[in-house]
């Protein structure tokens, strides 16, 4: 449902003009980078929280909630301030096209408010998930997305007497939808059976808990930044090849994010399920859950490959692109179909099973090698030195996930992730 927001923006703006769609796609890379920080914070909280929840220590879960809330809130404020004060400089990172910079800057000034709100709401949703309120998170996300799509239609196209706002309309719709999402989180957190942050803990130091949190968070943050900045680099490399390549990449990225939802969901479930059992001291059960979920990820990976190939003809006819951009999009989708196998297996294995047991360091150094030593240098050389075809450069950006599968399987079999991370008393 969250990925449907980006899809709605791209498809609706794609019906207006290629420039509007491309500018927004490039501008949202700022939130993509922010999400890497937020993901590290909430994931670290979820890893420890799932184990303490499995152990039955709700007091520590509540204190973790306060810890991730103040950390995520500070990070989100920094990104919000950048979008409000220097949006043009942010857009220059991804493109030199002045028209795209103007459109993207206008988008960021409005969307920046949603980035601030989202940093807070994601903390609530993370705690809801590990405390067995997973269905509620789906409901809240669904309500927010449906509201976003409806508001997109109103503000982008100018319905109900409101003037058409194009890209700025997409930003306003997203901000209002995030406001709805956070409001629902706050309302439900006060209901019986839900954990909410203690205001007093927001201003307290937590030496031992903070140490355990940082031990999980720092490798996750390192991995998230390597992955997030790496993906942003991929977008920048393709974007600097030309506007047609950037437009095709924008559409393929939306499709990728939607189809990856299945493996992302399994990965999140794996982290919670494995963490619950390990925290409760049931190490063999946690180990068995992890291995079975990895086997499931292979099946999901091949299904995802089939889905990408199946929707390619539909997608190429749904967006308004130039003939050259259309041909680029078709080729990128075929390459991405192969990439999906590695993406699914690695997401469940690394972000789910390994992280659920506290083996968070592997993600960081596997990305450092596969993405930053191999994929990005090859893509840079191919795009700017050897002047390779767009398809070959795009294929280079997909090497990291496919190439590290054997390495991931070896790491799983070492079973360093089968460990209880909890303390008796903090």
C-alpha cells in the first residue's frame, strides 16, 4: 500500500507530461535517502523489541519506543529543513535539466512536511508490528493510501473546482495523507492493549539500552546508507545519461518497488518471528523458522520474475513516454525480471533472518563489496567513460543483488544469527 503512493504519483503525472513525472521521481529520492536513516532506527528498535516482546518484557519495549521516536524525529527534522531551505541544491544532485529542477524544487517545498510527519508515524507502525497489531498497520496504511490517491486526483488534475497543481498537487496530497496516517497512529496508541511512548522517557538517558540499540543500529545505518546512497547513485547515473533514460528508469523503479512488497513483507515477518522465538530462548525454533522463510523467498523470487515480465506490456502502454523512452523501459523491465530473484532472496535472508538474530554487520560489508566495489564503479565507467548502451549500464546497477546470493547462503549456514539479545534487567 505504501508503494502504491509512488505508483499513483507516477501514473497520474505520467498522464500529464513526462517532465512532471520525471521531476517528481527524482525529487522523491530525497525521501528515499531519509528512509534509509528511519529504516535503520526502526529496524534496530524492532530487532530488540521483538526479542523483548517474545520474552514478555513490555517495560523495555516501551522504553525502546521512546528511544526510536526521539532519534527518528531529529533525523526527519533535518531532511524537512533541507527541503524547505535548499530544494534547488538537492535537485542538482540528480539532474542538470533546469526545467526538472524547478518542478522538483516546488514539489520538495510542500512534500518536506510529509517527510517530517512520516518519520514519527513509522515509529508507531514499527511498534504496532512487533506487539502483534500487524493488521492495524495494514489498515492504517490502506486508509492513508486510498486518501492519497483520491487527493492526488483532486489536486493533480484540478477536480471539484480546485485548480490543477500538477507536481505540487502530488506533494500536497502526500502530506495530507501522512497527516491522516499519523493521526490514526496516535488515536490507536491510546487504546487498551497498545504501547505508547512515555513522555518522561523522551528526555532520559538509557545507558545500557542505548548501548544495545546502537550495537544494532550502527551496522544497520551503515548498510542502509550504503544501499540508499547507492540506489540514489544509480538514479543519478541513469538520469545523467538523458531525460528518456531517466523517465524509463523512473517507471521501472515504481514497478520494482510494488512487486518487491511481497519479499519486503516476508522479510519483516521473518525478523519479528525469528526474534520473538530467540528472545524467548527457543533457539532451535527460531532457527527452523528462519531457514523455512528463506526457502519461501526463492519461490516468491521466481513468481516476482514472472510478474515483471507479465506486466511489462501493460506498463509501457499506461504512461506517456517518447518512443525512445518506451524502448528503454521495455529493456529495463526484462533486466529487472532477473534481478528480482536476488532481491527477494537477499531481502528475506539479510533483512529478515540475519537481522532478526542480531547479525546486522553482514548487510553492511556485503553492500560495501557488491554495490560500491563492483556495481557502482562499473555503471560509472559504462555511462561516462565507455559510453555503453543504456541497457548495459542499467544491468550494472542490478549486479549487486544477483551476485551476492552465494555469499548470503554461506552466511546463513554459519548460524551466527541464532542468538538471544535480551538482558535480564536493564
